[in-house]
């Protein structure tokens, strides 16, 4: 049987769905290895009309994953941008937004923030104040109301998606699914097809899936999650993933400064002087602490 190159569009457990020119192939990996991610380009050996075995994974441009101290979970491969969806209601977590931004920076993926439900006008000023922190760091914030003004939302976001592979990230309740359905024609039909092919039953919200909009544009929908562990990032990666630390790195008294409680630390001085938000430095401190929690074997 011929070898085919496919894009992985969904993963459920150790079962994967590869797409080749609109055709779906149900794939498995050889042995117990399951290090394939949605968005991967893979080499598949067809074993029956609609099944195949993944023989190799092409080199990845980017790889996003979450991790705790026990295991890591691949989110997506080859994405070029991350769209973090927040909303006026229900309340969103600044911790999750900042962790997503750090993950994007560390992976070389361009982050954007989408503020949805702007029609809830009484909550808007307070939420705008909260996202202003990220806008101030240079991250683009796009305001939309999928429910009240879907056409404007589409007009704003479609050009942003064009030619990119975008992953949408957000807690449940932010309207991420409505956004995907607005931007991806036939998303619900595609999801049903994927669920049937992977035999996942009704649990369509628990797995990541990719929608190819055209040759150059794809959208990846990830399940809503509340935790974004970044145990895999080293201290050096972390200090570079906080963009506002950049002007101060290399200016500390000690060349191996951890920016936690050292004397004459340029980063800590910037926190004191108000150039770095305390909420961001607190997260840095937390992430450094998490990264040091290795498991004793």
C-alpha cells in the first residue's frame, strides 16, 4: 500500500484522524508511542480503505503543550498564532491568560486576545481595564460580540486568520465555540464527522480538532481548560517569555540572577518602580517554583 502524507485533524486517546485532500483516515501509531499532535504532518501507510498506521512525523515548526509534574499533554503542532478568548462574563482568569501568553512566547507562536461579549456594556469598562495590562505589553486585543454583532466579528477576525494556522484557547463560557462556528463554515458538521470516525460518542468537546478553511488557513479548537501547567519551561525560557522583562535582563548585579529576591535585581527594581506589573511577576515566581518541582524517582 502507498505511503501518504496527511495532516492530523483530531486526536482521541491514541486514535488519530488524518486528512488527505478531504478524505479522512483513521490512524494509529506503532507500539505504545502517542506523541502525535493535532496539526502534525505525518507519513501514513494505508492498511485498509479508511485506516492507516503513522510511520513518521514531519519536522514541526512549532509545538504547544501543557504539562504538570507528572506528564505533558500535546496541544497542537505547526500553529502560527494563538487566539486567547476572554469575555465580559463569566469572569475569566488572568492566570490562565498570562500562562497562555507565556506558552505562546516560549513556543514562538504569535498571541492575540479576543474580548467577546462586548454587548454586556455594564461589565465592559472593568474588563477593558484588565485586558489593558496585556495591550500595554504589546499584545493585540480585538473586541467582538459574536451574539450581538456576528458580521462585525467575522469582518474583524477573518483577515487575522487568513494564511495562518490558529489555535483558539479559552475557558468554557467565553463563547469560543460560537466564535469557531461563526468563522468556520460547517464546523458542527465537520465535528460530527470527526466524532463518528473516531467513535468518540457524544464527547465532542473533550478533544482538540483542526478545521482546514483553505489551502493556507486552518483553525484549531482546543477543549476549554482551567489549568495551564508549564512545568517543561526552564528558568531561562521563562524569563524570556515575559516580554516586559526584556529591557532589564542582563542588568542585574549577579549574572545568574533568578529575579526572585536577589539584591540589586533589575527586574525586581522594575516591579518596585511600576514598570512591571506585580501580578505578572507573581506568576513568574509561581512558574519558576513549578518548574523546580521535579519528581523524585
